[in-house]
C-alpha cells in the first residue's frame, strides 16, 4: 500500500485506473481537481470516450482554511463506511463507492455528472416532484436499518464505536449549537441584522432549548446519520436524487438528518420573496417547498412506521405505542434541528447561497430576519407541534 501523500491530478488518475475496470487499457486519461467543497480534494478522472469517475481525498487539514486548521484524514474512512452502509440499504439514492484506500484516505466514487446540486437548482427556481419522496425513502431506510429496531445490541455498539467521528462532530457541536448564541469570532453576521443576532446571545429561553438539542446530539446514538444533509450534499436530476459527502456521519439522533434537510428547504423558502421579482413566482416556489417539507415528513413517518411494524427485531421495541411515541419525538427533534440550521446558516460561519445571493441588501436582511424568527419558533414550539400541517401553518404565518 502506498504511503499517504497529497494527490496531484496524475495520482488521482493512477488511483482511479488501478481500482476500476471502467477505463480499459488504451484509455487516454485526464484528471483535474474541481471540488468546490470546504474540506477535501475532489478530482474528476475521465477518458477520451467520456467515461469518468471521481476521486475524493481527505487532506490532513481543512482545504478552505489550510494547514492552520488540522483535521484528521480518518474522516475518509468514516465517509466511505457511511456511504457503503447507506448504499447497501438504499443504493438508488446513495452515491456508489467503488473503492476506498485507508492509507491514502482516498475514495473512488461514481461520477454524478448527469445530476445537478440541489441547492443550485432550488436557487434557480427549479422544482422536482420526486425530491421529498425519494429523500424520505433514503432516510427511512438508512436510519431504520442502522437503529436498535433492526441491529442487535452488540452489533449496534460495535458500529457506534467504529464511527464515533469526534473531530467532525466537534465542528458541528461548535458551529451548530454554540457559536450563533454568543459573540463568537467565527460568526459571520451581515451588519443589517446585527441587532437581531445580538438578541440570540441574550435569549435565555432559546438557549435552554438549544442546549437540550445539543445534549441529544452528543448523547442519543439512535442511528447512523449522514450528518451533513444540506442541499449541497444532494445531487438531483429529472427522475432521481443521490446523496454524497457523508464525512460528518456518526450515530446520533434521527431528527438531525431530517432537520438538516427541512432546515435547508426552509432557508430556500424564506429567501423566495428576495429572489423572485414576480410575487407570483415567489408564491409558487414557496408552495412547492412547503409541499416538499410536508411530503418529506409524511413519507418518512409512514415508511419508518412500516419498517418498525414489519422488520423490528427487538421484542420490547415492537410495542406499537412505543413506536408511535418514538416517531412523535423524532418530529419534535427534526423541527428543533431545522430551527438550529436556519439560525446557524444565517449568523454562523457557514452561510448558504440561498440567502447570500439575494442582491438587494434590504430584501436579504428581511429574508435573514425571517430565517431567525422561524428558526427560533421551531426550536421553542417543537414539542407542541403535533403534526406537519401545524408546522406549515406556523411557517406561513411567519413569512
Ligand atoms: P467536501 O467534503 O470537501 O465538501 P464534497 O463531497 O461536498 O466535498 O464535494 C465537493 C464538490 O465536488 C461537490 O460540490 C461536487 O461539485 C463535486 N463532487 C463530489 N462528489 C461528486 C460525485 N460523486 N460526482 C460529481 N461531482 C462530485
Ligand atoms: Mg464535506
């Protein structure tokens, strides 16, 4: 096995060629680094016939910052295993891992070049009917089959300890649950909403609820999460979508993945009036996004219920009252984490283009204020919202 070294395009080419039969002996391979991500190197390797593969390599530091932010390359192992586990139960919606090399921290992946990044598509006002249904299936399958409903105690604990992922979890613990609620130097706050951000730093009631959500993130290993399920981690085309970038995966609360995606749909939602010149167009996009949030929860809860009813292998957890309570708690957790996502993407380190690309500064500030207000209410009201239509009423009321 080759010792770790940072890949140049030629290394990516050799790696892809060695571990895949796709290219053939006489292929003229080219490779280029093209990743727009924050942490890793991503190369596309292709031959003269148009076949291509992706090589993703973890650097010993975060790509966007450089060597001053060291980061374990072990994250590539986590990413490969999460994608492999999720791919085993839901191959249709998980990017395929063709090879993983632990020494090089490099993963060979299928190239999703026929797909587009969901965030860009939503910002452009595109609508995909299948998005919520397919992502609900991805989450129901990947989360159920890694949970205590399905795995034996010893098998689950072995997986939990293999996939602890402390360094990447710490990033989430800080950026998601701590920074936005204090005057942290990492925060990125547009001056027009500084007063709104400052209110968060003194909001004791909100901070108590965020503490509870953080405590669950730290100590509720319900299932193997993707861990970073925002709309930049979802690739989409007319009839399918697939998830990439699982390096934040670990065993955590099921509502975290659901909440991340719901939060990202709602970030796009609050941005609609700032992005579309025609109110009618904004209203149509808002309607679409609300429908997707609703379908996401309804489909997820229906599919997860069905799996609990038919495939639960633990005698005690087969209790149907318990299963109903469990799902109710997952809904509350999801809303809480969605709220945290809305807030941290507005005032924290890592923003989203949905808000940042609004060119009119006053419309952008209004959208950001809606994101903060909605995030706050979702966190505070999460246990009192009994079903998804109550959630949608709240969302519309605050818009
Ligand atoms: P990071 O972990 O550094 O954020 P990502 O996995 O998000 O890296 O990938 C960064 C970018 O590389 C993606 O936004 C996308 O443009 C491209 N990319 C990553 N994986 C694939 C893939 N399997 N197919 C096509 N493009 C990909
Ligand atoms: Mg990433």
